[in-house]
């Protein structure tokens, strides 16, 4: 993950909600809006946004990924930050969009300009909005799971922990093999379900071994994989999106 220069707190941002938030975790999208609006930031949601193209890209279909990514390039005409409640999607847009259009000088320049404005939610809250959270909840112990790509490309394990550290009644426990994949891996979980299931089981064993009451993640793919694994076992241990957890702990919602 490269270092970057962060802008001052803006008055306006774009929200790129991601397809998994749209289809499976809409509350996380609405909670992202609530967190940003509480900081006095106007949130704009381009209605024509679709998938970022990551599934095709990581499956070895660059032309298909390029077609999907091309549709996103014109959605953010104002020079505002683009905030994503998903580190893996943010990493796709920030690091891989310029590579997708490397052979087209015009589109590459457009992709590079967009990439400079892309921020994962926890990164934006810590380094751009510079939030100071006031914990309003009872004592709670949690573990933090970050997706492997978000960890490498966007440093979400650092900024996620920074936000949780601001909550005086929340204790963060670090689980074994924290950097290991949960088994989702986009289409990996569909192509190799048995391996994915074994990886999810290992990750959940490590998370539960901390004694935490639940786990927090800022990537909906990981939450989908791990929570469905838990539900299939009738296990009440659960993961919660970081945006929803922060809203709950700081009084934005009950």
C-alpha cells in the first residue's frame, strides 16, 4: 500500500455503494450515508453505478472488466472524493482501473484522475473527515476481520482499528492468522466451494477463540461468506459491517 496525500474535509462526496452492498447489505450503505452526513458532508449517489468490474478482472477476463469499468468513469464529474464501504472495490478502482486502460491515453488519464479521489470508508473517516467518535454503548469485545485485498491495497486493518480504538467501551481482540483470507475471494468461493468452506471455518474458529462477542468487517463479501457459514451451523456468532457498528455505538441508530 502506497502512502498518499490526503485532502481537507470536503463539503460533498460521491458514494459508490458497490453491488454487494446494494444486493445484500443495504443497511451498510445507508449507515455509511448517516456517518458522512453527521460530519456535515453532503452525499451524492449516482444512480447509474453498477459493479466495479472486480469479479471479471480477478477471473481473468480483462475485456469484460474494462467494459464494466468504462461505465463507471463518467459517473463522478465533480472533483469530489468517492467513498466506498468496501476496501476490495476501492482497491480495484484505485489501483487497477489505471492498468485496465493503460493502452488508451484518454481513458487512462480519466481512470488516474478518478483513482486519486477514491477512498475506502474507514480511510476517509480517519484521514479526510478526521472523525472523533463518542462511544455511547455498553462494554463490548470484538474482533476485526479485513479482506485480504483491502488489507494489502487500502490498509483497512490500520484505519479500521484506528476507528475502533476511539470507542472507549469497545475492546478489540486480535485473532490468530489475522491476515489470512476468509475463503470468499470473489469467484473463488464459487469455483472452489470446498476449499472456501474450509477457509471460512478456520477463520471463524480463530475469530471465536478470541472470546469476542462478534466480529467487524468493512467488506461485504467477507461478511456474506462468514455469516452464511455461521447461519448454516445455527451459530449465533455474527459479523457486522463497520459502518453499521459505528452507527450503533455512537447513537446514529439504536
